[in-house]
C-alpha cells in the first residue's frame, strides 16, 4: 500500500507525526509495505500542508512501535524537527517498488468506481475520493456519490475484483455496513446539535 495526498508525480511513504529525541529525530507513520527500501532511498522529498516542498537526505532510520524513526541531515534539534510535523515523506512515482502480480497500490484506487455485488447484480455505489490510513488495520476507502459518503475497509474479504486500468473495484459487503456509514438524516442532525436532557453530561 502507498499513497496519501500530494500530486500524481509523487508517492507518499510516511507522514511525520511528532518529534522523537533531542537531536532532530522524527517519528513517522508508514504508508509503505517496503520500509526496508529506505536503505536505498536516501534522497527523499517532503510535502507540507500548504503544498510547500523541500528535499531531505536520510541519514538513519529504525522501526519504532509500528512506525519509523527518521534522522535527516540538517535536522539536528527539536526546534528543527517540529517544523516537519505533519509533512509527508515522498518519492517520485517512477521510483516506487514493483508489486507482485495481482497486487495494487492503494493510492491508484482514487478515482475508481466502486460496484457493490447484490442479488440483482452489481450496483454502482460511488467513486473512491480518498484513502484514509491509520484508523485501523486496513485502509479505509472514502467512497462518495453526490453528497453521500461511505467508509469501506479495503480488505481481501470484501474485495472481489480490482481493475485499476478500467477504474473499477467490485466489492461484496456485509449486510448493514452501508447503513452504518450513511449520512445523518435531518432529525438525527438536530438531535446531535441539541441533545436531550438525558444526553447531557
């Protein structure tokens, strides 16, 4: 898996979440299945929240609590490191690792139509607008159709076919899953905005 925001020319491998240590080390959340390749990827690009970009040279890295600790050249203090919190660590798209046959990069799914298998055949649910990482063991596909939005775990058990060139993902979902992610009705929104006496804390 790979990908977050950014541009079509780059792939996000990690996102800086906090400082680690006193000498500019950074803790990052991983979005790649090939962390060992950082050994060969020393020249990296970083994307900031406002679209700014800077080039970084990786001096050292090591795994930590399911993520990765990075030490970049020239980032030698907590103050230096704090400036990179929230930045995405990227490589040019053409440098990404080759996948095994049948595997896909999750970032390539953005824009694909999601078709749901039902008793009468396949029904178009919407298109994948984004992919959220970090909410659980599996990435969540953000599927939108008009004003409706659904969050669907991208797991093998639900996925029947993936056709990236054809921009199609066919899924068979457990009963009730789509209702759980359905938008709130007006009555439900009003109840959330103005809780009843029994809801006050």
